[in-house]
C-alpha cells in the first residue's frame, strides 16, 4: 500500500511545519546533467554566474520526482528533538486536454542508482502527486472560476483546520460541554467501525474550534480532523492515524487539487523557517523551477527569487567545509558526515520520531529515500550547531536553530568543485577572488594535462582546470611568475596564453557584441 | 516475480523465431513527440522526407522500453496457429564507468497512459534488459578481447543450443542409449528438487546433440536446455517451464551479456521472416535507432538500413486502409480493427498459445502490454490474409504469410494523417502526388481557419493544412480554380499565395543556399 492520500495528509504537513523549529529537505532527481559528463560542466574556475548558467541549462530538464521533508521540533522538557518525516512522490500528471504535457529527461546512471537502492518507480509514475507552478495555477484558477460561475454551487469544498488552532488543551465553556461530549463519543465510535465521517449537528464557528481543540488534545497520535460541507450537512472527516510516510495521489481528487504538491512548498515558504539541506543548490533550483516559475537567466534575479521562496537557507555541506568544522571533518558527503558527527568531539543528538511517524535507525542500512536523507541532514545540522555551543563561556550543550551562532552560515549554498569560491551567497554579492595567478591557455586538440605540466615545469606547482578540449586555466602557485610565463609565450605558435583578467575582458566584450535575447 | 532471466529465455526466443511462419512486434515508448504537440508536427501535406525528418528529430530521444514479440506458427494438421508471446522490458543500464550514460525523454501524457493501463515501471527501471547498438558492441568486444588475452581462460561461457537442432524426434543409436537414458533420468529428478543443473559425464559433441534432441522431444512444454562449462565440468542447465512472458535482467549476468536485448532483434533480422506491426513506422525507427545505429539523415539511407534489418515488413494499419479492406473497415485503430475482424464478412482465426506460453482472451479487457498488442496485430493480419483467399476460385480459407496475395502490402508503412500519400514505400520510390490543386498561403498571425474559408469561399470546398501560425496549405477541390485564385491574390497585401510547385522550388533553393552539415 502507498500510505495515505495526499489531500488527507496536507493538514499534517501544515501542522508539522507550523510547530517546527527548523525544516530539512532533500530531493531526488531523474538525472543530474544532460551534458557529456558532470565534470565537463563544472570547471574549477567557474564564476558563480557561469556555474548557475550551466546548472540551469544542463540540469533543469530533469524531474524532481521525490521530495523529502523532515520537520524538527525541540522538546525543551526532555531536551530532545521530535521529527515528522514525509516522503512525497511527485509526477506532473496531465489533468485534462488543456493542461501542459510535461517532458522531462531521465539519465540512466541516476535511474540505475536509485533502482539499486530499492527505489519504487511505480510510486512516482503511477501514484505521484501532481503540481502546478504559479502561472499554471493562475490559469487553472481562471478556468475553474469560469466553470463555477456557470454551474450552480453544489458539492462542498473541504475547509482545512487551520494549523494555529491545534495547540493547547481545550477549555470548553460549560454551555458547550454536552455538545462537545456528543461529538467525542461519535468520533470514538469511528475507531471500531469502517466509517470515516461524522455528521455534525448545526454549530457555530466557535463550537467547531472547540471540536478541533478537543479532538487534537484527546487523540494526539497523528489523528487529524477536517470539516466538509456536503449538501448543506457539515461532516467531520477523521483520519485515524499515519502509518507510512509515503503519500500518494488518489483518483477521487478534484481538479482544484491540481496545485497538489506545490502547496507543501508554499507552506514551507510562508513559514519563513530555517530550511536545511545538504549540497542543496540543485534542490533549491529544481524546487523553484518546478513549483514557482522558470528560473531567471540572471544570477542576481535567481538570488532574489530564492530569498522570496526560502528566506532562510542553510547548507550542511558548506557548514561542514567551513571552520571550525573543516579541520575536523575530512569527508563531507552526507553519509560520511553523519558518521563523523556521531563521534568525538561531536555528540550524537537526541532525536525521536513523533507518534505515528516513521523513525529511522541510522546504524542500519536504509533505503536511499529523500525523507531519510532530509532526516540525516537535519541530524548533521543539530550536531554541528550544538558543537558551536561548546565554544561559549559557559559552554552550552544545546544551540537552537535561531541562535546567533548559526547566522554566519545562513543563505550560503555550497559550490561544488570551485577552487576558490566555496559558496554561492544568496543574500548578497559573491566573493570575488583575484585569480591573478591564473592563466588562460589555448592549445591544439592533441594536448594532454601532461603537456601543460611540461610547458609550465619552470614555474613550480600548477593546477589545471580544463575548459574545453583546446583550452584550460592554469593556476601558478606564485603570482609573480605570471609575467614571466606571459613573456616566454610571446613567440610561441602552437599555444597562446592570456591572463585571467584579459580572458574575462574578452568574454565580456563578446557578450556585449551579441544582441540581447 | 519477474518471469525468468533474459539469458535463460534467449534459446526459447531463438527457437520460436526459427519455427515461426511470421512474427508480430510492438513497442511501447516513454513518449511520442517532444514538440509542442503531435498535430503541430504532422502536416497533412508533408512529403515523406519531411515526415521522416520530423519523426527523427522529435521522437528518437524517447526510449523504446517495452518490446513485444509474438511468433505465429501454422499447424497444418489442426488448421490453427500456435503463438509464443514475449514481453521484454528494456533499459540502458550502464555497465561500467566507460559505458555510455544514456539520457532519454519521458512525456507525462504517455507515462500517465501506461500507468492507467497498469504498466509496471519497476520492471523497466529496476529489471530492464540492457542493449548495445552495433558500434557499442564492437567497442565492448574490443575491450573484452583485451581482457581475455590478459587473463587465463577460466570461467566457462555458456554455449547456447543452436535452434536448428531442436527439431524432430531423436534417433539415438544403440551404443548411446544407456548414456542418454541416464541423462534423462537425472533431468527427470530435477522436477522434484530445487536443483537446476545436472553434471554431465564427459561426452562428445554428437552425444550432446542427442541430449538436446531427446530432451526437447520428451519435454516439449517450454523446457529448455543449455550446457555450461564451469571448472572443466560440463553442466546441463535446465529451465523447467516458462511461467510468464516477462523477462528480466539478473544480477549475475556477465559483461558479455551486455549486447542483451539487441540479440533478439538480430535474430529477428537474420531470420528474414515477415514482420508484422500496426502503424509501425515509429516502432521500426526506434528499433533501428536503439539496437543498430543512429538514424541516417537521409530518407533514402533510412530505407536501405531498414531493408537490411527488416527485409520483409507488413503494416496492418496500412493493409486495413487499403482495398478491399478500406470499404469494410471504418476504424483502423488496433482495438477497433480487431473487433471488426472478428465479425462478418471476416472470420476470427483459430489461434492457440504454445504450452507454457501465455494465452490471451481477446474478449476480456487486457493490460496494455506490448506482447498483447503484438498478438492482436498478428491476429488481425491472419484475418485479413484469409479474407483475401475468399476471392480465389475456388476460395481458400487459409492464406499463408508467404502467399503471393500478401505481396502488394510488403514494405509499405502507414503514414499518419497525410492526405494523399498513404504509406512510406521502404522498398522503392514514394508516391508523388501532383498536388497541383494545392496553394501555399502566407498571412498575418491573427488569421484563423475561418478566415481562410472566407478568402476561398468562391472556390468551393477547401481543405486546410496548417504549416505554422502564419502559413497553411489550402487544397482546392478543382485544379482549374488554382489559376483564378492566384490571379485574385495578385494585389492583396495582407496575404500571399504560391502554388505548391513554387513553394517546393523555394524550399529547394533555400536548402541549396545552406552549407551542408
Ligand atoms: N547537488 C549537486 N550534486 C551534484 C552537482 N554536480 C554534481 N553533482 C553530483 O551529486 C553527487 C553528490 O555529491 P555530495 O553532495 O558531495 O555527496 P552526498 O552528500 O553523499 O550526496 C556528486 O557526487 C555528483 O555526482 C551539483 O552542482 N549539485
Ligand atoms: N505509431 C505512431 N504513432 C503516432 C504517430 N504520430 C502520432 N502517434 C500517436 O499514436 C497514436 C496511435 O494511433 P493508431 O495507431 O491509429 O491507434 P492504435 O492502433 O490504437 O495505437 C495516435 O493516436 C497518436 O497519438 C506516428 O507517426 N506513429
């Protein structure tokens, strides 16, 4: 079975986000890069703009088809975190003849990797939750409005219980006690029947609020409640318990549920909470691209959209690659990071799954599912955050997600394999390394890395970053060697050397020559 | 469970092809068209070259991921056909770091359609059979040769039983009777054990041949046999029975099994048998593209490759759209065609599944799987072929796949939605309709079909075929009106008319201006 229908879980998601201290996310994609190879697309001396442009061009035609969300709520009393993990399978199911027929690329190595991890593709392709981006949602809303004004209003629309009213034990005024008790009895009767709804006597908004508060307090184990008006009768719809963390799209769902998974992203966005991910640039790009709008061409515009959608991001790979962690952690891939953070000088954090939600045993091998990876990412964040507390006087064992100690890591997304720019700074201008020790060398196709080492053998240690098959960047270890290298090349015929500054200037001029698109 | 490992079924496939009178095939793809819409890509006045170019450009990046093969063997004695149906799930699993990392497109409408039919995507992505095209096979062969010459020859390679020796009851010379009986006893013991192999006493090639003949004769129900040399001991590997028509890729398979599914296509090709399909142009293009070589740019070259791979093709959709069937059949989609061919004046053919192979009940709703569609296609072919026999004197109830009556339909593949060219002629030049009643009209973006009807209202009935949003072909019902229409348009400013001949000439000139690619 495939867990519970998506619509029935939305209220759980909303509540989990609302009560959380921070959120962790992870996406699985149908592929990473449609270029010849990942390494050909990531040059060690890319500028942030170049890297963004490459990822946008070569990665956005893949599908983000599994989204993991793990919410972390700190329980002060027991000094532990309580998690709720969700695994969403996502598929752009076309709704009707006018809805867009999405095409996406699959990369066989990525698919094969997921297959080897036991990934269930039927959950994506047969039961995946659909979604719409902002523009599509607006279009559908228009269509639906039109229909609605044509038809008489008949079938009821569900009105979700607002997350804010699920807190605290209920105080029921005396005059409503009888009414509330009758409702509670009816709901309790559901446990031993196959019914899932309770007809309500006519009641006021205040009475409904009392119902929600009472039921959430009496049945906290994943029970959730919503009201629905069908043919003028208000019914109470009760979902007894959350058994799996997988959610699927059910056939009976309405056209106006088409916004589908995008609602979850909207809720994350609106919450304004800290969103943690591991090596999360692609996750962020895909999320915005699929659920909000096509990515802008310009990096600056992308940063602005990102700040709107995710006002507070934190990348655990960047955190782990930054002091004081950098010297203590030698492998920042998620699985390795998690292992190291369970050992001294770090401390494994106290984490427990909320009742009805899946709990993971990190010591055992687990399926590679997005919810699990999100959970592990959140775990890593907690260990690192708490470690920062050990530098305080007096030391603190618990550092909250809102602590000033975390702020230096906000909104900086790890940039893979760039030599001298560790992160993309979403909230401001990027680092501008001088690169005045860098040469841009052009040469015949036949040349190999060894030819470059030979050519520059007089200048000490060098670092080669290939651009294409006839050019590369060569970083010299000493900047004062640059002029000498330039001079030596003056009369060379088989190769050509430019300084990095000359190269950038040349590209800029070329760009200006092109008509704007 | 997923049927039996692909390697174990190859021998069954070879035998089925070898003994068949004709073959029927069908493919399922991850999508049909990556253009804006299928209709935008198929103009009613496309030339065969244009249509081929469009299909090549907009359809070949999808994956053919299920291939159905149904072999039909005529049983003279019982006057019935015996079928063997195979469903192959296909996936380009990368073997090692040097093997190509294939990217393919999925179209959500196609995926959703298959999902609604109960298609099992895990069979494709987790258990799909890999394949190599000719070039990749050659590369791998080179690599393997290198390795082989380096290593000592140790592990045995399976030597498949050649299809030709599976015929006829065995005549066992007296001096070998004891030996053969001992083998038969050992094999019979397998039926009541979990063992799957039998160790052979040392024996000659002739004795092995006797084993094959005897076993195939004694156990015809899908039992198959192969020998394998492991550590110098010859083992007899026996697969007891074929329970499902699905075949999967098993983990233990060797690198030199990487040619995988391509072997099936090679066998079909080598057999030279009649291959029947329904609306099969895309099937043929995908098959060649995936398992032989990238499609040539030129239509003429494509025809030549196709004749090499499939020397004898027959398209049931084209057959059903041609006289004498055209007037009797009003819907040529596969499901509708099948229904009509079960009723007068046609006759439902006598068909039976071979023992151990799946049998289909056409009266019941069936999963939309490629093997079933291949079966139905073959069924339609038989009904139509037999119907042709009713015109003979004396009438014949059975017309074989080799009959002269079928020849007019050979190698003509149905062309969808072209007004005046019903088929692509693989074995020769295409029909060249004059199209001297056709005008090419250019107009402002705002125009709709109704504007064209209005413009040509004086010229009787017209047919409009849109080219893009500012041009269309307009076919007049009478050719003598063309000159009048041309004259009227001479001083028009908002639109422009050319004859079809002028249009083609213009395109030709444009093409010549472009540098060859
Ligand atoms: N997220 C992300 N992954 C990339 C990118 N470029 C390549 N990859 C691939 O993603 C893999 C994951 O890397 P990493 O995050 O360090 O390891 P993980 O934390 O264990 O997933 C790499 O090995 C690359 O194959 C990129 O820009 N972003
Ligand atoms: N095989 C094939 N299918 C196409 C082509 N162009 C579009 N299609 C799609 O394939 C569908 C199948 O058409 P048809 O063969 O007539 O019906 P079927 O026999 O029931 O599958 C059409 O409805 C189109 O959506 C094409 O060139 N070849």
